[in-house]
């Protein structure tokens, strides 16, 4: 009985020992063939930011890279301390920098030249299995804060006397008054292809006297005034009709979309019994008259943009000419389309008085570009307001119009869904035909992929 019990215990011990050996064998075989790099980083105190770079290890395709590129201008002119972890303690790695042609057995101490691509080969201790990684340190090749412009032609064989571009959904609508007369014309193009224009027939507008520069989209419709004070509307941008019951319009100032606090409105200057008055039309097409137009307020030649601030949608106009024809260097805003307040210091204008400048909301700021000065000079400077039109500063050298961009006024501007600013035509002198060009510009970082 005792011998049987002893034999049973010895058998259990042998089985247990055998099981442990099998377990170690499985682990050892796995470790012997594991060639993966599990972590990777670089360091050098002389290269700013390199220690903070996060590297992605693509185990499937064998690439190690930083998805978020380093700053433009970074130069890898120093060797970098390489720290990597191997998934198996039985593996070893060879580092082969292209710049030097060396082959280094990784020992956690050598510095490596990463000015060109680097290959890392991990070898397993079975002497057969290996895995190759290609390491690259990505650096932005363009200055992310530079604004780059490209020029294309606008319309072929059409001399333009007046023009205005607006956006409806994802289509560009470009209205023109040809020099040759014959009424107004419309050309449309996809927002993504602003040089593929198709002419569309329009009806209902008079042959002359429409203030194209003040054409405005509001609440699903398009509106445009005439010199005689009539207001025209269109649901599709093609068929137009006069708006009955509207006051005599001197100028459409712009459209306020509905915000979290304020309702939508179409803002205008109208001819009242005592002179010019502010007025607004709501989404039910009902008009509300406001106060008399303030001294120094523009009624023509202004740039306009809407933006959101503190839960309110706001409308801003900048530059332009007052009722006496005086050029202005000021900016005004409204919350309801009727009550306007000056944003800038009227004693110390933030930019030179001008008419025909374009204004756009871009990169979280407000841009003002070009125009015609009181000395009858066309300009192409850019002023930027970072505080919603209160203060303005001339742009730095990274955001400038190109040398071959002709100074101009009375262009149209649209910012598209891909963060391009589109500048349509414009005049190089007052009364001249429009330039037949389209400039498309974007700050580089606004085109970077996430």
C-alpha cells in the first residue's frame, strides 16, 4: 500500500515537472522568434522639441514615424540618442543610418544621424527570424503660417463691368454685368472647382441699375437692391421678382443668421421721411425701422462679414463711403440689423480710409484686403482683426498678397469649405472693367490633414 502511494506521488511530480518544461518551452520558442520593437523615442538637448515627439510604430508594414510633423525649419544637424525597447529580451537590433552608411549594434548608448532615413533590423536569437523597420522624422516642409496664393483666369471672352460672387449650398454663383451690355448674366461652378463655369439664364432683373455689389443671401433667398430703391428677390438665384411692400432701399448692409440668442435679419439703409434710416427685415419679410443713419456710417463701398461672438450672431461693415462720399477707415457692428455701434476709434482710424475693400472671416479672425484710398490709389495691403473688429493690425510678411497680384478694389470674396479664400476680379482704377482673374489662397496649416 505504501509503495503504491509512493509511486502515485512520484508520478504526479513527474507529470507536473513535465508540464512546467512544456510551458517554458512554449514561452522560449515565442521569445526566440519575436522581433518587434515595442517603444521608440529620440532625444538631443540641442534640437528643440525632439524629446516631445511621439512616434507611431506600424508593426504590419514596418515603419516608425511621427504623425504630427515637427515645426517648419527644424534641422536635424545633431546626432540623436535613440531609445527603443524590444518585445523580446532574446532579440538584438542593428541600426543603419543612410546619412553615414554605418551599421550599429544597438546598445542604448550610441547616437545616430537621422538627417536621412534610418533602417533598424531586429534579429531573433534563433538566427533566422528578423524584422526590418524604416524610421523617418517628419518635418513640415512649408511654413504652416504662410498664406499661399494661386491665380487662374475667371471667365473666357467676357469683359466685366460689375460683378458679385456668393455661395449657395456648395455652388458658387457669379453674377456679372458685361461691358457690352445686354443685361446681367449668371455663371455657376461647384465650390470644389471654381474655374468650371456654366452660364445660366436669369430673368426678372432690370437690364441696368442693379447694385450687384450688395447682392446678399438671406434665409434661403437672394436679395439685391437697385439704384432706384427697389428690392428684388430670388429663391433659386435664377428667377427674380420685385419685393412688394419693401421700403426704398439705399443699401443692403448684409444678413444676420439666427444665433442662440438673436433672430435672423436682413439689414439695410432705407430712405425715410426725414432722411436715411437703418432698417431690418425679419424671416417673415416684415420691416422694422430704426434710427437715423449715424454720421460717418458707410452706405456704399463697404466690406461686410458676419460672425458669432458671445452666443450672438453679429454683422460687421468696414471701410466704405458715407452719404457725402467721404471715405472711411472704421468698422461698425450690429446685433439686430438696425442698431449699429462703431467698433473702432474714429479719431485714430486703425487702417487707411478706403472704399471697395473686401472683408472676410478667416482663420478665426477678420481680414480686410485692398481698396481705393482717398488719394485715388489702389492698394493691396491686408489688415487683420483678432478681436472682432475693435483693433486692426497690418499682416506680417507671411500673410501678404503676391507680388504679381495687382492692387485693386471692388472684388468679391468667398471662403470655401476647404479653407481657401477666393478673390474674384476687382478694378485697378475706379470705373475700369473688372480684372478677369480669380485668386485662391490658403494658410498652409489650414490644409494640413489631422
